C-alpha cells in the first residue's frame, strides 16, 4: 500500500504542515505522539526537513538596477481627491508615480524645453533634490549631446550641377517693370485703410459723390421738360464748342510763338548749308540710337543672362 | 544683389520669378542637411545622393507651390523625408545589423540573420559608408525604425522643435513626442548593451 494512503502513517501534506507550523496545538500534539512511535514517519520528517533547509539557504538574486525604476515609474497611485485637484490646477498630470521620481519622458521633455514654465520649475526643483533623477537626467544629457554632435555629410562633387540640370527655371519678368510695379503697389498700399473703421470712412467718402450725383440727376431728370436725349445733345454741343475753342487757342499760340519763329529762322539759316544739315542729321541719328539702346538694355534684355554672366565671372 | 544675405523666403520668391542664382543659393544652404538626413535613413551613399537629388528637383520644379507662411527648411525637409520614406517602403528595406538581427533570441537565429561578406575587399562606397556611419551612435541610430530615426535626427542634429518636426513629418504632435521618447529609449538601451 502506498504510504500516502496508509492510514497508519502521516501523509506528506501533514508532515509539511507540521514543519511549517501550520497545525493547531491539538494536531501538533497528535503528530508528535505518532512521530515518537513511528520510525518510518520520523525518516519522512527528516527528508522533508532537509529539503526545507536547502530551500531556505538559496541566495537572494539582485535584479538589474533599472528594473525597479522601470516598474515604479509605470505604477501609479491615486492621490487623495484634494491633492489631485490641486495638482490638476497647477500641473498636467493628476497622478504621481508610486516612487516619486520623474518618468523618463518627463526628463526628456524637461531637457527639450517642452514643459510649461510651472512644470519645468517643478522638474528642476525635483531634480535638484533627487539624486536618482539627477543621475538619470545626466544620462539623457549625454545621449542628447552624442546625437547632437553628429556631423553633416556632404554629397559628391557636382551634386548642385546635376540638380540644376533638371530644374526648369521659370522665364524671368523684366526687372524694370517688376520694380516699378512693386513701387507703385507699395505706394498705393500706404493709402489703404488698416482698420474696419478706416474702411467704413473710406467707403463713405468714396460713395458720397456717387450718391450726390445720383440725387442731382434724379432731381434734374424729374423735370418733365428735361429728357436724357435733350441733356445728351446739350452736353455734346457744349463739349464740342469747348474743344474747338481750346484747339484754336493752342494753334494760335503755336503759330504766333516767338520761340517757334526763332527756331524756324534758325533752321532756315542752317538749311542753307548742306554740311550743317548733314552733321545735324548725324547727331540726331546718333542720339536716337543711344536712346534706343538704353531702352533695350533696361526694358527688354533678360536680367538672368546678365546675372549669370556676372555670376560666372565671380566663380 | 548678394543672394547670401537674403532670407529663404525671399530667395524662394526670386526663384519662382526665374532667378537661377536664387535656386543655387537655396541648394548650397540645404544640400548638406538634406543629404545627411537621407544618408542616415538609407545608409547607402549612392542611393542617398540619388534620393536627395530627386527631392531637390521635385521641390524646385514646384517652387510655385511653396507657401511663405511656412519655413522653407521645413518644406524641403518634408519633401525629402516623404520621398525617402516612399522609397524605403517600396524597397521594404529593413534595418539589419552585420552581426545578426537584434531581435534574435538564440545563437542559431543570430547566425541565420548575420550578413555574410563575400569579398574581403570592400567597394569604395562601402568603405566610405563604414567609415562615416561606423561609430557606436551612428550604428545605434541605424538600428532604429525609419520614423524614429527621422524624428531623432531632426530634433538633435537639425535642432527643430516638436511642432516643426510634426509639420515636416506630417504627424500629430503627440505622435512625434512618442516617437522621440521611444527612439531615445532604444538608443539608450543599444548604447548600454555596447558599453
């Protein structure tokens, strides 16, 4: 019969409970009484006792130094409600790590300058008082410094030329017109209103003549004898008369001008000498050519060709 | 006109108006930063030159689409990053260590994932890459996911803020923070293993 099921002996569970001091006083007394009379159970007791002793003498192992920090940094505890409310008002998180240390992400954000003023001040205060976090922070600082110290690499020679060979440079706009246009726009912008009130005033001032003219036209044409056709005829007659008188006055001024008479006299004198006429024509042609060349260089010539030439000469 | 004194936005405006020198000035300002980012992402010099070149060509041929309210540097980095990420996805490149996969659990797995160098004579490009990217920190960066790598390089090498990185990578701000935190944690772990 197996020992475990032999009612004459103690089973292993009872012996282990006896060694663990897990029996009641009455049960322990019964076990002691049986052990004093049963050599088999005494032998079994010795074997279990030896095992218990060997288990008790196993050495304690030491985990990695970061293990406890990693565990504690990820375990949170709910602080009392009052503390959480105070913390929520002043900080981002309402929970604090069980260990009271700053988490790795918090230290990194502190180094990155990504915390708010208050959070940063809190982190700085904690680091100043906590040697563990100070050491951790230094580790992160070293890592940040190592990565930041990485240099930049240069591509192979000719990289810029290979890129520019495939870039479509847009056709340039003539510089003179661009500059003139920019200046006019800049000058005009100075007169534009900058506030809503300014725009309202400008709009009122601009619309006042229109409103006034519309009102006047209404008053005028509301007269039964005055029609649009009659008015148009009258205006055109008046305009023709005005233009005619202006033209005749101008013509008289030109014809009767002393300066013009003197110029005509001079030309008449000069025309008597063919040499003078030739020289005059030559000078006039030369001046015309110079004027056309200046106009071409400043208006029609593409600026990039000029700048490219300058750039090539610099390189 | 001294193009070196002009701001990026003014240069972009002049480039859109047809000034070739404006293009060249922008290129000279950003060819190294853009090439460096792409090179560290693909870890192949020849490929990085091709990708960076293509990114600049695309950007310059679409200069009219640049909006001055954004930084020009963010715009050009965005184009370069997107182009490189697209290429990596097409090629389905993986970060492989010459010593075997970092995720190998047994020595047999590590041996199976180890790269075998067939020739003892390195090609010139590979020699240059090994010299340029062979440092501990460079190797550690090379083992990060492409998105993590981009975030770390933009933050610590190029000095962009979280918001600017979010704009370049077209990601939410929270995602950028998460990428940076995880990338730095992985770098710290990788460098601690080496030391």
